[in-house]
């Protein structure tokens, strides 16, 4: 009896939909990307009930004639690639030809399109062809997706609340507007305009739309590259940071992607400025020859692979490090860098309900590196978004009840305000006093500085010890009391295979007993630290990673040593002592934060102080 049989087209499309369409946001992603590929300059997205009732995407792109409108419902029917060679030079957002048949198999799907002549209307009902007829459509494409997942109850069961699903849609549309600032996007939910851009090509204005005017003004423009990569965009000052990596956005040839190498490079460049689990806002576009990048990794088209990843990693690290080194990164005490809350009186370019703080999307992927602050086991992606809704229904429903009109001005003036680092280094900060034996008050001609004396002393000590331990000194010293270590047999056998890694940095393990070691000598550079803890950390690295990152361990040891050697709170100092701390701090390579990422000094401009006391209009 024959067991293998050919699946019918409807069932095959449902299976394909499981890979491509996991929630309403994926439908929006696929349809809007098609609109972008059709050279649209204006894209309207209309949503009802979080996308389950209606998703409508209207564009003014090239449109399709009748033959193409009918053929696009067939699997792997696409205008974007013609042969296998095209797979090595993909320059469009879509190319698989799976999205429309997959979406049509799990919804009521109506397509209206026109190339500027007689239009065509095609209707499918859960994968079954219903009708096609002439339409009076304008040039472009108008797609309505209704009753999503009604024939797939297993998928419908896992759909979250209306606000959660809509938050995912808005999050992805914001990403698209960042990658295509030259396209005017409009997002409407349940009859109310929620998000709008004017498509004038100004990326900084789009950043202002999403994160607020203060954030946009504090962004640092970057533009660097080599013969193969050209990287442009904006990165945030260190006082503009978030608890999630979700705002470290990377694009490749204007395609929003996830790439662990680029994210890790950005994180490493900021590591000396930010506390643990704090991340910057970055929007970077990597221009590269399409032949050198592979976007055909997953049906979501969000994972990419570069042919020269390590070169790109080093380039991003160096470029961002240099950009940060050339600007004044002093924390600003007054500026509010949070995303703007709902304000009915604000124009549309400042309106946005706070997805980050109250509907924080949990962005998952299959990578190993921790990315999200809510679940450290998950990584960033935009095609599989879950949400934790915290007190958002009441706030969002309040907006829904208002009859609001939104107007986006033709041009919004946004300029970055970043002072050069050299200007800060040339300043002479004069000590004026001390508060609670903990904070030093200083001034210059532009305003006032409040300095945390413990954090400042930590930074001074850290850079002193870092310079002292810059080069490993493998001269040995005898220990009065040898250090003994014991491990289970399974770990002992692995350590035996890899202990030469430790001997390279002066840690010689002598077998002691059945599954233990004794250490009788240590290198001179390991003075003034807890040697036992330090060595145990090294052995743990050898077990887990088969390597010893001495720089990382040494950095942690020096930071701890610097903290212990610093002034404690409630320590009253003379003016000379305080001035000495301030002068030494300003000589540091990084005077802005302590080794643990806390700010050392906070700045109040004269204008901001006068505003606090209502002395300015």
C-alpha cells in the first residue's frame, strides 16, 4: 500500500505559512516589504483589533497587471529573481515568492492592483480562489487581509492580546521607517492614526518620531568604512541607554537584520562606558556588495551572513570607539531621554505610546548570546516577537476614545548637540564645595558639575592600575601558603588536557591527590588581588570556553581593586584634596564613568539651572 503522497497546494501553503507567518506582525512585514520593493514612496498600514480582524496595506508603487496579479498567488512565483545566480546578489527585501500564497491560505485575502491602466481585483478565501475582476484602482497595490488564522486554531490559540500584537506591528514599522526614511509611512489602528513619517529622507527626524526630540539631539552621527564596507547612521551618547539590546538596530543595504557579530561589536565599543546590562540606542546601515552577504539563510530573511565577518566586527568596533572618543560624554542632569508618552496636544512626530517601558517586546532568536533584559536566554529578532503587557490596556484605550487629528509638518528641524571631547579636556573645573561628604560641586564658565568623589577616585585608580598592569610580568613569586584546588573527575580530566593555557599566563598547576591541584608560585602581576578567586575564574573559563581571557579577568580584578582603594561616602575633604581629585579625573582617558559604568560627573548648564528656578521664559 502506498504511504507517500503529494500534499495539495492549500495544505502545503499552510505548512509554509507556519514558517513565514507566526503572528499579525509577520503579515505586515511581508506586505510592506513587497510595497518597498515596488518602489513605493508612500505606504499606509491600517490595522483593526491588533491585525486579527483586518490588515490593510496601501501603496503607490508600480502595481501589477492582471497576469501577474493572478500568478502571485502561486508558490515561489516572484519577479525578484530569475535564476540561481540571482541568489548570490539579492538586492530586494523579498525574493522567495512565499508570502502572498502563505498569507492567503490562512485568511480572507483581497488584492487590488493597477499599473496605472485598468486595475485588477483578486479574492482568495483560506487558500481557495474565489474570483477576479476589473477594478478602478489607482496606480499601486491595495491588499486587505481579514479573519487571520481563523482556519488555523492551533496558531490562533497562541496569539496574544490586541495591544501586544499591535505593539509588535508598530515596532517593526518603526524599524522599517528607520531603514527607509525616504518613504512616508502611516499606521492606523482602529480608526486612529498612531504613527506617521513624512518621508523626506531625514533619518534624524525618524529617530525623533520614535524616541523623542531630546534623544535625537543627543545622537552622534557616524560615517566610516573601508573598500568593502561603508557604515553610516547614528549612535547615542552614553547617558542615552536602555536595559535591552532591542534598540541596537543594524541594517544591511537598508534591510533590517539581526547579526550577532555587529551587535557584539557595538556592545564591546560601549563596554567601557556603560554599566552591565545597559545598552545604547544605535541605528547603523552597513552598505556592502550584495555578493559578499548571504540573506538567504531563513524564510524570515532577517538573518544574514557576511563573507568577512571578523573584518566587519573590527571595523564597527574601531569606528564606534573613535566616534565616542571624540565627543564629550558627560552625563546631562536635566535632559529627559525617555520615549515620549501619549500627549494628545503633541503633533504626530512626537506622539507614540511607550512600547519600550510598558509593552517591552521580548525579541527572540536562536543565537546563544543573551540579548533581552526580560529573558536573558533569548536573542533579538523581529519575526518572532512576544510581549509583556504592563498596565498598557488602560493607557492605550484612553487614546482610542479620543477624537484626535495628527499633522506631520513638512519639515521638522532636528540637530544633534554633541560637544567635542577636546573642549571638555581643556576646561578647568573649579571646586566650590562638598555635599554630605560624598559629592563635590564644581563650576566652569558654562555651568555646574556635580562629581561623585568615590566614583571619580575609582576611575583615577582604575586607569593607574590599568597602566601598571598593561603588560603581563611573568616574573614569579613564591607563595607563603600554597593554593589548593579540587575538582570532580569529569572536570579534572578536561583541565588536564587544557592546563597549558594557564601556564602561558604563569599559572602552573601541579597535580595534588586524586583530582586536585596545588599552586606554589604566582606571577608578580597578580599582586593585590584575591588570587584564589582569580584562579578559579580562570579555570572556569578554561572549562567552558577552552580559552583564558586574561584581559577580561584582569579588568575585573583591577576594577575591584580600584573600588577598595577609593574614598568612601561621607568622607569630608579639604578644598585642595577635592581639587586634586577633579584635576586627576580630568586627566583620565575616560573621565565620564567609573569602572562599573556609573557616572562620575553630572552637568547642569547655566540655562538649565535658570530654568529650574523659573528665571527664563
